[in-house]
């Protein structure tokens, strides 16, 4: 009996010994975990971190703890597996060092730890652009792009600008004037919205994408009259132009405001349906840098731009030269507001044959409209015209002409209201209509200026400001206020700096 008892005890010990060994009679290894090399992630963004694990006794579970971030296990080995990967999704909280500590447990309750280092950085929000754009590029919402000179979107490339982006031009003049120029056969897709417009401005302007996110579209530190701080936006296309120089008629020309040495600044061609892209809900401010005597950059220059291009909801503020200028082409433009420009609000040249519809101009130092026609031998062409309609123009004292036309102007104008007309110290009319109106009116091409209204200062008459022939023909009428019905629909400009500043309501729009 004693022998049997000892034998039974030996069997128990042997069984225990066997149970603590693997199939090959060896002690099982504790689990192990290997962390990856240090990884990086931006604040608020996530990164997947993969740990490699070995679990001889069989995988049971894993847990994690983190610093400077939040994390969760997104995948792990099956229960009982002897090896595999554990993937942890980590989101950084703030700029600085972060970590993930992983604990792996096997079926025997043994554990292993590994720590992954995460470098959490701030997202880059500002970019200085110094090279031309030669491939498809996107400037993103929430970011600021500094133009370090004249930046050209070269032929074949597309620049996409998202709503909410801010583009700022550095100071410069002469051949160093900053500008964004879209060359022929290049594309600009600048699609802002009423809630998130695209803002082109000067580096001196402290506006940020966060201001736009908060619905504040005006400059926080520059007033609405400061101009000439950078260049402007120039779009060039392949639509027909009518241009002539000392050597004769030309089918292409060098755009105003850019040195003649820049070969990508040519515009004009034979495709009236040409597309240069899209500009929607874009505001351009504080521009018009001078590259030479009397040679400034306009707020928005359109050279030979075709009707395949979409341009609508544009605001130009405090440009030293013209607000919008067309150099030939066929593009149509809708909903334009020009405020405090140093010269003409709208300027047309070289036989532009498009339409601009729904315009507000406020306090131009030049004419509300300076309108020219074809040049050279094509100046005698008949039947082609550009159209301007539905305009509300707050004039103030400027000494320039309300509408400047001449014998060669091929324009049809209708539904315009002038208000804010001024008088001099003696109470006499201080604004003028075109001194060459009679020459314009005598052409036989069917061009006409019709349906004009005016809010007159006390003691003045329509004939003090407008040609007697227009008054006699009943094409000019006096109205009590700027909201008489003729003119622009100002309600579409609620997204503009002019509206947010209260200027539109202050002038009765």
C-alpha cells in the first residue's frame, strides 16, 4: 500500500510537469511585442500604429494607454493565435511628444509591453509660393498662400482654390510687382461660396482663414481705401481680340501691367468658346501695384477670355487702377461689386463681346464705365457689341465722366441708376457724362444707352448731368432713391466686405 501511494504521487508530479511544457517538452516563452519606429501625425488627425506580437502560449487580449492623444485597437490576432499584428488608431491632441503603451496578455496570464513614440505636430497653415505652377495644384480651405512674386499658372496646369482660402501678395512694384497670372491654356478654378469666399489681398492684411470660418470677411487692420499694396489677378485666354500697335493689327497682345519680357503674358486667339476655368465668390482687395508710369495692374484683368469661362460674384476693393478690365474676349460676368477703385470701375477694350450683368460701383475715382471698342482696321466693324446692364452706381465727387464713350465704342447699356451725384461749392453739378456722347450716339451700328435713372441733388436738373438728347428722348429719369427698381439687385452681395461693413445700407442699397 505504501508503494502504491508513492507511485500515485509520482504520477501527479509528472502530470504537472507535462502540463507546464509545450508539445516539444519545452517551457512556453512569455509573450513579446515589438513597437514600430517613431511616427508622426498632425494635431487632430489620426495615424495607424502597428505592433508585431509573438504569443507562444496563445493570444488572450491586449490593452493600451496613451499620452497626448486618444487611441483604440482597430485590429488584433484571434484568440489563441501565436503571432500577429495589433493595429492601434491614434489621434494626436496637441503639438508635442505622444506615445502608445501596449500590453499583451497570453492565455497563461503572462504579459509583455511595448511603447510606440508618436510625434504630434501642428498642420502647416501658411505657404509661401515662389515658383510658377506647372502641374495641377490645390490651395486648400483654411490655409494662407503668400505670393512671393509674379506667380504664373502655366499652360496645361490647373490651379484649384477652395472656398475659405486666403491668398496674399507681398509688396512689390515695377517688374517685381506680385500678381497671380493665369496663362493661355492654363486653368484657374477658384470656387468660393457665399459662406466661404476666396480672398485675394496684401500681406499687410491680417485677415485669416479663421476669420472667414467665423463669418468675418473684412480686413481687421486695413481700411477700404488702402490700395497699391500688391498686384492683382490676371486671367488670359484664346478668345478673339481686336488689337493694333504701330506695326498694324495683331491677333494677340501683351497684357497690361506685366513686363514685355514675360512671354506667358500674351493673350488672344481664335476660340470664342475658350475656357480659363471658374471664378465664383472671389474678393480682390488692396491691389493695383504700379510697374511703370501710368501702368498699374487692375483688380481683375481679363485678356482674351472666352465664354467657356464662368465668372460670377466678384468683389473688387481699393484697387489703385481699374476694378475689372476686359481686353477683348467673349466672357460673360455676373454680379460684380467695385468699391473705392482708383480709376474706372469697369473698363472695356479691344472689342470685348460679352455681357456684364448686375453691377454695384461705389465711389470710383475714375469713370463708372470707360468703354472702348475695336482697334485698327477692325474698328469699322458693325453689329458686334458688348452689353452692360442692371447697374447701381454711387458716384460722389470725382470730376470724371459717369460713362465714357466715343465714336468707336460698341456698347449697349441699359437699366442704370446713378446716385450720390455731387455739386461743387456753388451748387453746380460736379459730375459729367461723356463729352464724346454725341459721337457715340451718331454711329449707325445700333448701339444705345437706355433706361437711365438718377437721384438728383436738390436744385439740379437731369440736363446738368446728362446729355440733353438722352433727356429729351426720355432715356433718363429722375427717381427718389437708388432702390427705384432700375439698377442692380444688391441683395446678392450680402457676402461682400462692402455689405458686412454697412456700406451698402449706408448708401441706400
